[in-house]
């Protein structure tokens, strides 16, 4: 059953989703992807759920897409399918883009598009990276709003080691986080980098002792869950929209966002609490 691939619990407005397939080090196949998507839908639709924590069963966060299934698909593919590629990879890619070619199989697309669904969550998300975050696993971590890493965490853009490209969104995410040079370094080599190096590059917000990871992630998640999460959703969308526009255009986009925030119960509560010199009680609406 799909639910066998994840462990789910709820704590004070925080939805914790733990990827749980020990034999594959939590590799993502269609069943796990569908199960995780179901929880993302639940998070977005349930007012009682206000923050996501995504993590994995030790010793891995997520080892990527299920490579064994890729091997099965490759064995079924006819050898002639790879014989007509142009010598230039750019020419080949332009040809496919011009044709409007789709991705791969239904299963492959379901799996690789999971970071997009995570990116589009309307509530805050935290990746508690407890171990290896490899390939698509790294893409999932990058798609969360905030990353907290165990000292045992390691990250790898491993696609190139299988002759593939990062089709999980990290070609968009990484340059914005760590710059072009570091992006190419990670994606050309596929090297594993330790948690402290990931912190130095700006991939993670903090590194904590392994035994403290759950507590650190939940402490932050509970803090966010007690905040004005509707306004946080507006912040998230505004930040995403601002990545590709000018400063002036970002300011223009901020106007309507602020007007929506002014209409929330949480805004009224925040102002009232300030005047009354007490801690606000936000409802996320």
C-alpha cells in the first residue's frame, strides 16, 4: 500500500511526513510519490495543519529516484532509440524543445515533479535532513522553504553519475541559492558534500547534532505554526514571484499582497495584541 512508504503524524498544527522505505534508503517510486502528494493536498486543504516537516527514516533522508526501476526500463528500451542523437547536446535539446517533447513515462514524471508540488505548498515547509539527500532527494530538500541538517547529512547532485541531468528543479533552485560556479561544481561532479559544507554554501539554514535534529525542526515548526501562516503563504508567493522581476516590479506586486494581509484576522489580532502589550494568538486566517 502507498501508506507503507511513509510515516505520518500530526503535532500541534505541524504535519510530519517521514519517507520510510529502508531497503532503498527511502528512494522515491510512484507509490511513495503518490502517498506524499496526498499529504501535501491534505496540508493545503486542512486549516488545522499549518506547517510541514519533511524527513526520512534513518540513515537516509532520501536516496533519490528508484534506480532499479530505471534499469528495468532501460533493459526494455530498444538499443536503436539512442542511436540517432545529434553530436551536439545543445542541438539535440533544441530539437526536442522545438518539438514540444514531453518528459518520460507517467511514473517518471510523477516522481520527478514531486518537488514542484512541494514548491507550490501554500504553507511553510521545513526539511529535516537526517542523512543522505541524493539526486531527487536533494531536490526535495531544496524545494522546502527551510532546511535544517543533521551533522550526518550529506548532499549530492548525483544525476551525472548515471549519465542524467538534474530534472528535479535544482537547475532553477541552486543558482539562486549558491551561484552559478557552485551549481556547476555540484552538478558536473555529483560529489557528496557534508552538512558543514552545505551550510557554508548556503544550502541549509543550520546544522545540529543528529540526536537534536527532530527537536530543532519541531521547535521551529511549532513556532511557525503559532504564527500568521496565511500571511506566510503570501510572503512565500511574493518571494517566488520576485525572483524573476525587477525591484520596482516586486514592490508593485507587494501592494496587493499587503492589502490581503490587512484583511486577515491575524492582522487585527497582531495589532490588538501590540496595543494591549500581550502575545498575539494567531489563527492562520
